[in-house]
């Protein structure tokens, strides 16, 4: 089992992987611990959430003038 400490690079990979699949319990705990203590990773997480939201809106966009 991996220790709960993760580097920013590892956390970035986990944040990206979390978009596609559920993370194992140990990874979720390590992610929360790191994000709580890091200055940069929460900003990266917010950027990912913003991109996810924008993509969702883009997929659901319908231009009524074109129909």
C-alpha cells in the first residue's frame, strides 16, 4: 500500500483520474490531505472543475437560431 503522502504531480494525476473513475479509498484520503495542506493544488482542482462545467454546458448547448 502506498503511503498517504503524495507529491503535487501525483495529486494532479489523481485529480485528472477522478474525472474518469472512482478513486480507491486511500487515494481519496491522500488527495484530501494534500489539497488541505498545499497552496497550488486547490487552484488546479478548481480549474479542472471549471473546465468540467464548461464542457458540460458546451455539450448541452443548442443554438436556437440554427435550428
